[in-house]
C-alpha cells in the first residue's frame, strides 16, 4: 500500500514519510454515513505515519472531529466538544505530550476561520475534499507554525490520492459503505450540502469496482453505495462512456460474495427507468430504498427547488413496487419550511398515508446561513414546527410498526453480523435493514440463514432459525 503525494506541492518530510513510531488517533464522527466512510479513510491516510486508533481521546496524539453542518444543533455540538478537548490537550501538554486537534467535514468547510477564532487551540481545519492532504497538514501543524486551514475544492480528485481502504468501513466485516459519488448541484433551498461538499462528481467505474472487489475478498457481503445524490452517479466507464448507477449495479452484482447491494441517498429526480428495472432484474439489489421526499405539498416542493411534484413521487413509488412488490421505502421529511401552511402540512400527511413508509427521518426546518430559505419571508414559528413534527412522527412510527408487523410469521433471509447482547444470541440484518436477534451458534456469523420472524420489538425483530438451513 503506497501513499501518493498530494499534488505537485507535496514533499516527503520527516512527518509525511511513513513512520514506525506508534501514535494514537481518536476520531469522533457526526452526521451522515458518508462521514463514517470519510472517517475511516482519514484513518487509512494517517496509518502510514504510525497513527493507530485509540478508544479514548486522552490517549490520542491526534484527535479528529468529523463534523456535520446540516442542522444548527449538529454544528453547535462541535464547539461544545472542542471545549472538552481543550482540557485534554492542556493536561497532556503539562505531561510533555503534544495533541493535534483537527476539525474536518462540513462545519470545517462552512466555518473555516471562525473555528480558529472561537477555538484557537485547534491545529488543523480541513474540508471534506482535502483529507488526502492530511499528512502534509500534520507536518505543518507539527512544525508549530500556527494553525493550518485547507478547505479548498482541489482540482485533483481525492480518491486518486487516497491509499487503498485498509478494511471494511463499518463495524464487523460483513457490511460496508463505499462512496461512489459526492457533492450536489441541485441547490435545494434549505440545504448546505452544495456549499460544503461542492459540485457533483462521480468516481470512475474501475476505481469503484476495485474497492468493491477488495471488500468482497475481505468478507463483505452487504454493501451500501454512498453519495449525496447517489443515483445521479455518472462515472467514467472502462470503455470511456459514462455509466449510470444501474449499469454499475449490474457489474457489482457479478462480484463473487457480494450478495446484497444498497445505495443511499437517492433523489426522486434521478430515479430513472434503468435503475427501476435494475430492481426488477437484480436480486442482489435489496428491496429497501431510501428516497427522501421532504414534503407532500407541490407548493413547498417548488419553494424547496426539489424539481418534482408529490404525484411524480407517488408515480415513482408505483413503478418501483410494480417491478419489486416487496420493496419498502424510507424517506426524509422537513416540517416548517418557510411558507408552509397547515394545508401544505396536511398534504405531507396525505402523501405519507398514500405511500406508507417502513422507516423515515423527520426534522424541523433549521435555518442554515447562506442558503436561500434562510432569508425567506414567512418563517414558521417554533411551536408550530414542534406540533407538526410530533404529528408526523406519530404517523411515521405507526407505519414503521405496521411494516414490521407484516414480517411476523414470515421466513426471511438474515445475514448474521455479530453476537447479540444476551447469552447464546446472534444478531443479523434483514433485507430491509432491521436488526434481528435469534438464539444460534456463533459459527453462523458471516452467513445468511433463513429465519422465521416471531416478534417485533421497538426497533428490531426477533426470530428463530429455520432448521439452520443456509439461505440459497
Ligand atoms: N440528498 C438528499 C436528498 O436530496 O434528499 C439529502 C441529503 S441531506 C444530507 C439529509 C437530510 O437532511 C435531508 O433529506 C433533509 O431532510 C435534512 N435537511 C437538510 N437540510 C436541512 C435543514 N436546513 N433543516 C432541516 N433538515 C434538513
Ligand atoms: Fe441537499 Fe437537495 Fe442536494 Fe439533497 S439534493 S444534498 S437536499 S441540495
């Protein structure tokens, strides 16, 4: 595994050169699945410098906060965590130990210098597109020439400069995330992503396939392709043509051992017929799709700049269910976008009743500086947002319970991923992503077995092994 220098300016120095000295690295991750993937890749980049994960920040020579800027609460958490880390840094300094504190991710991208003003003990501020340059930044920070900020959108693609992923990107070896697309050109009125993650770009097909093969060879069976608009994927194919997500999915499905393929997050505008048909053709594409709709009101969807109507969303769902009747949907909703009236909110509730979701995430609209909706008139009062969120969440919770109830009594394939909390229990994942517990031997972990679902619990299922028959 070789670490390639980041751009023409990269020079191997004492601190960027591979090192056998062991250093502790503690990464704290907030936000989306892509941040989870990015955190693992930052660890990969730092490994040749001797950095190994440590559980506690007190034992870390470097602490990275990988941050989320999507809602104001998420961003504020960073500053309270930094206050705690300052004390650790001071205590270690008193013992003669240096601690590098780095703030990465979308808060770093959006707030840059502001972070150093509020927390001058931070050594490195880096955006989501520059973490391949971390070794250089560490070298500069270690030379103690003041803090380093790198929040560029570099011309080079970071994926061309990252070392191979060392290990699957999640806990356990059987499931993993794989980023294939980043950024967004859609500019929804409420959203910071186009500003923090930059323009839409897709990794080339060969690079994605190579990473997926390595994951499969290391035991991964259930893979989630990630992108802010993953179904807008348009990667350069080995033949020089542009491949969409459907074409990529057919190729991934040929990789031995990859039995489950998922992708997240999709945009309704990019849900084309080729992708819908891939759900018909590929049993490897799991029957569970996260397809955010945000609102059921055409007026609000237009104000949000979503580029589709509520009925167009309903049509996509009908098409998907026609080709894959067992397909379940999850979604994201925002209540209280500027201008949202009671009628608009009722249209959202109606869409939920019509579509029926197996799972959903719902949020109160949060004003994000620099986005068009932040300065829009008719901001919705907080108590109205609270009441709408409560009503929506009650309906979504009921639908989630109803969906889980439909599985009780059915026999479903479960990929076992680890031990359960109780003695003799193992836990796995259903095709619809619910955790499911059974009593069974440890030896089944890493395999897919038929399980009869016996009970639905609040956020999981329990079941019984069906004569320990491996699921074919
Ligand atoms: N690309 C995805 C899409 O188009 O639906 C969404 C990605 S965004 C990182 C995840 C979710 O955060 C969004 O679907 C939206 O529901 C929520 N979100 C984004 N900005 C928000 C804001 N300003 N206030 C509340 N929720 C927000
Ligand atoms: Fe944000 Fe809209 Fe882009 Fe999704 S599509 S990342 S919500 S701007």
